[in-house]
C-alpha cells in the first residue's frame, strides 16, 4: 500500500484534491490528475468488454474510454451519473462517471490518516489515505493503481 505521506511533495504542503461521489461513497483524487469535469453523456457501447467498461465518448476530438469505477468497486449500479471526471494517471486517460463532482479542496498532510478499516470492500485496496471532510469520511484514491486494475 502506498504511503499517504508521499501524496504531497513536502510534509508541510497542502494537497489539492477533487472530491466526488459515486453512490454513497465520498472519494478524493489529487487535482493534478483531473483534466476536466464534463456533463455526463451516454457512451457508445463496445462489444466483449467487462461491465465496468461502459464504452467510448468523444473528448477533445479523440475517443475517451469510460470506466465505471462505481461498478468496478461495487459502489453503484451505474445509474444516476451527472458528470464525468476526465482523469490522467501514468499512461492512462479515461472518463470516470460520477454522481456529483464537489469542486476542489486542500488537504493538509496531517489530515491524511492511514486506512483505519472504516472504508471496506474492494475500495479498501486502492486507498492512499482516509480524510475527514465536512461531508464525511473520504477515501483518497491511489488512482494509478485503481486505473491499472480496472483497465482489464
């Protein structure tokens, strides 16, 4: 598991994060990995792909794969999405459908707590840290690892 203290470049540096909801889960990813937030559009389905690979949409004059992390992590039935986060991590650039995108927050290193076991299920293996926000307990995602696992 990744060390949460390594998510910011120095011990005193705030980490800008984009909070979002999928189902009842409150999730965070570092803002540097969020390219844009767009309105949800139904993707063109692809044959013979896992259920969490919803298909393709046109984004920036290119095809963008839409990965339903809600289905992949067992957080959602895939209904009710309102936005798509266009995220990049390593060599991956994908769209992630979300129920709500909640702006940008700054997270202090002291607010990033090691996983306590409060966040369970498949999501737990992709946690960098737990962060208590005004909206509740949020999971700071290890986005590169999560996208690598979901791409298959």
